[in-house]
């Protein structure tokens, strides 16, 4: 498989745990073991859109038990003999090779993947990706004092977690959160709607700089209405203590 693979550097590696569950998009080529009429193929594909039950393949890192997953779309782009070009968007954890194999069983002809390329992972698209050779060259240029190309390649960690709901804290609360203190209701200035208890939440400064990730103790409504108590238990801190402008001497 080729395509999009988010890679985190330094402090941003702390965000990888919340990137594992991102939705994915792929393009690939299915090879049918016998030719099938295109209208029949398209009719069977409809059975693999929406909520599906999938058993992970034999060679997988998880227990082989039925799991419910979601396939958002499964588009047939082109059919040429036994080869089928397709595009699929799905929830994290869907095995596309198994999806294709199950489609072959449904058609009663058998099928397997010959090509697969990941075109999107969450907010990361193929258009934003860079070949490893290009990254290596930019790194070598950076060591020689030219950081322009490397800066164009690197993406701020804030972009990686746009899928997380957010809260914003007062300047006076930033440093304590940087030391691992929980976020108190009294320290909040803005709260995004729809936060549920135990949900992972991103904590930002008023300048929209990421301070930390944490688990919500209260939902959005409770955070807004409460004047005291803990709103979020800090889990991973991204900003170093004493570095926020309000605390520089």
C-alpha cells in the first residue's frame, strides 16, 4: 500500500493517539477472478455501504471477531474486464482487503486487491503529502541553513487535531495547565458546543495555540453553567511552562 501517512515530530508525537481513529479514504484496483456484468457488480457493492459487519483477516493485529464498522461510500470508477478501479471512504479499522474479498464472495466469483493507495487520513490529504526523497532533501538544506523548504513541508500540530472539540482558557490559567493542572471551569473563556463527558478535548490559548489535550469531566452545558470545579483533566501537555507570552520576564 502507498499514500498518505501522517508522521509526528518531537512534541507532536503526543497527538498520535488521537490520530489513530481518523476516517480514511482509498483508491485501488480490484481483480475479479471471473468477469461480472457491471450492473451486477454495482448492485452488490451497495451491500457494503453503511454499517457493515467485518471479521479481521487472519494476518491482523486484532482479535478475529465480528466488528461493526462504517463504510461511507464505495464508488466504482471504472471497469475493464476483470479489473475494477474503485474509491472508498471508511471508518478507521476497516480492512479494505477484506472488504474486497467479501465482495468477491458476495459475487460468487472471488476477488483480491492488486493496488491500494490511501488518499486521505482525517484532515491529511494526498495533495499535502511529500515524497520521502523531498523530505530528506529539505532536511539536508535545513542543516546547511536554508529552512524554507522544510517549513513548507511541516504542518502545525493544531492542524492535525481539527477533529477534536476545543475549549479556550484565560491567559492567567495557561501556565498552571502547562504544569499539568486540570482545567477549572473558572479558567474557561470559550467552550465549543457538543462536548460530552470523557471525550478528548483540545485546550487552547486565546491566540489559538495548543496548550494540552485532556478528558472532559463535564459536558459543554455543564462547563458553561458551572462557576467552579474541574472541567477537564489534563492528559498531554504541548506547551512548555513559562513560555506563553503572559509569563515571559
